[in-house]
């Protein structure tokens, strides 16, 4: 999830310069493993060493928590789900080397970044060109939390008149673009790291989160359409491609307003603790449950 904080501006400027090296880094990648495995890699053996890359936005830095972290820095006391999960894995006997790649405000690809900027949103980067090229080549664990900022980009575009009289059709077009970007992201990660255990967090229904409580029905319907489609047609099917999917969409805990920070969008310490617990279970479980195909949380507002 995203949202810019002043304390992270300096790091964002530094990160933007890293984009210049993207082409050369990608050019040096070798395909070290399967591009599209049928099953996830095995969970790490107890007591083993984990090289962990966290791909995300402000969520990966714990924005909204009591201890926020700057991307690409060591932040052992951070309270975001990435840092909490790393500490919990250490308490279970794992050695964890963590690289937080999350860029606040980031979206999944350059197309969503351009769309957001064209509608007046500040977007500091994207996962494909500004994060994926820096996944460690020896990464054994990768988490991905994508889509929330992209939903907000879509609703901003609709507010600016995109889609005309067919907003649903416009959202469906963006879902296709999101699917293509997600595929490119996974391919790039596997080209760099081979066969790490990849954990993807799907999206909750953004229409039910506190930050949209006072929004118009049209905006909430659009947010629901986009976030549910991202989850059910893009992220959940990744289980057939060797990705472990954490089901936030159908987890009732994610709809409790008390787990969100004052902005109603970013989790607070309690919310990040829930995500961290799920990530740890998904990392260590030999048989992690597949996400639900349907649930009441998918239709919290009436569809148009």
C-alpha cells in the first residue's frame, strides 16, 4: 500500500537514480530456474539461511506503523510486516538477510506509473523497473504486495474522465494491463534468482477500507471492481504458477478499522502484525491453503 511520507523523500530521490542502471542489470541476468514452475519451491529447512527480498510499496517500509523504515536500509526495529516477519523467522531459528525494496507510492509497472502521473498523482517508481532488477541473485524468499496503489491510479483516472460512459470496461482494460505487468515481474524475479519461494499477498476489497468510507458510491464501486478483479483473476491464479498466495481478500481481520492507521489506508502495528504472521506461515508451511474462490467480502457494496 502506498502514501508518501516526508522522512522518505531523500531515499526516493536516490532510488529514482537507480533506474538508470536497470537495462544493464537486466542484460546480465541468466535464467537460473524454471520460468513457470507448477509448484512452489519447498519451504526452507528449519535453521537454514534465508535471503529475503521484499517487493512492495510503502507497506514494505511499514508506513503507518510506529517505526517506519527507509527502503534499501537495515531497519531491525521496523514495525512493518516485512521487518516483523523477518524477526519472527529469526526467532524460529532461521538466519535472515533482508533487503526491503519497497518504494512508497510505487505501482506495479511503468504503464500504471505513467497513468498515475498523468492524473496528478506522485508516483516515485514501479516494481518492474525500480525494484525487480535489484532482487538478490541468491534470493531464496521473495514477497510481493502489489495492486493497492494501482487501484487508486485507476479510480483517479476515472475521476478525470477516463472510460467515458463505460467505466467498467475501462477497469477491465486496466486489469489486463496489471496481469501483463505481474507476469513480467515474476519472470524478471525468476530470471534473476532462479527458483526462490515466492509469496504474493492478494488485495483486500479496498471499497471496505476506512479511507473510502466517505467516498461516493461510484468510487467505491470502481475500487471494489478493480481490487476484486486484481485478486481473483490475476493474483489468486498464481498458485498454478508456483506462487504461494496469502488471502487478504477473504480474511475478515483485514476489514476491522482498528488495524489501520489514521489515514485509513496503511495498516498500523496491529495490522502489520497480521500480515507478518501470514507471511511467516506461508514461508514455513509445506502445505499452505489456497485462497478462497469467493467470499462475502468481495461484494461489500452493490455492483452497478
